[in-house]
C-alpha cells in the first residue's frame, strides 16, 4: 500500500475539513489546497500518492488542474474527482482531462473512504489509458434518454466479475498445477484477464471500474501466486504498451513453452 500524503483540493473549507477527517481515519497524512494553482505547487513539492479534487472551483477548476498535471508530467497518481453535479458531462470532461474515478458530493463518507482504500491498496497508479479512452467513447455515445444517475452507471457489477472469474478458472484448470510460478506466466495471465474484462464490459462505468474488476477476479480465484500479481499492477500501463502483453490476451492461457510468438520477436 502506498503511504504517501493525500492531496485534497476544494475551494470550500468546510468540505476540506470533512474529507481530511475521513482520510485521517486511515492514518494517512493530508495536504490541502483551495485552488488549482496551489494544488499544482503542492504536487510538485510533495508528490502525493492520491489526489481528491473538486471539479467546480472559481477560476481554474478540477479539469484544468488535472490537465496541467498531465502536461507537466506530474500525474503519477490516481485522481478522484468530486462533483456536486450528477451529470454525464462531468464524466466526459473528467475522462478527457485524465481523471480516474468520480464521486458525487452529498453521498456517504463511507463511499469516499472505500474509494480511497481501493486506490491506495490496489496497486494501480491510474485508470489505464486505453480503458479511459474506451470509457470516454461509451460516455460520448450516451443520449439523454439513456442516462440516469452517474453513480448508477459507476456501480460495481459483481456478475461481470464472476463471469470473468469462471472463464479464467476453466482455463487455469486445463494447465499444469505450477502455472503462474514464473513471472512471464503471471504477465500472460494478467493480459488474458484484461482482455476478458474488456470483452465483458459494455457501459462506460464498466471501463472506469476496470481496476476494480481485476482485483475482484484475483480475489475470487485466489491463486497461490496472487501476492506476486500485485507488483505487476503498478506497471500496468507499461505492460499494456507491449504488443506481447496484448497478444497474451487474445487466446486462452497455455503453457508458456507454447507462446512461440513471445520468444521469437513478435513474429506472429
């Protein structure tokens, strides 16, 4: 678990105090900013492990702040947007700017704590860029009569996780019992898992919740090498940019000696 400070960005002091109290229950240090400019300076100085930012602020808002993080090469942590508006346009703007998660203000503090706990413990440094792109495409395709509440669309789908876990279990059962003992086998497992989750995803919320589904399936399957999978998630973006990782997801899992394309310089 990352134990760096958590940056809270909001122009309302009362909101900042409430959220700071929630964060401190986890025992983490908090730093606060009331403007986007101040927040950018604090990121440079403290390199927080997580940012929780309001969307609507006077002057530069949360989207401007995260966009500036991206352009400055400083976004190396998850960003959770807080918004008082249950509006699909907030999701579209947040995804375009580089946000990773969304929470509607006015809900329970427990939901905020749960999302903080997830991002700090999951190993993911951000929502993978390909999943952010897919989520944005799906959100842009939504029309007014097909949209209800943002949080309804972002709800975790346990059935999706169970379906993917069933598929992965059947593939693992067909392999030697020591499959996964080698690093390369775990990388191929993660590639295949990612592909199946994407194939089962439909709504923009499914793509936004991709990291949740990865963790959920791993917790359902509980492979003996599960602990060794967590470090791979911190470098997920690097894996996803490697064509070999993409190829690993295309076909069912197999003994590594059969992955000729991996060893032969991506000839296939």
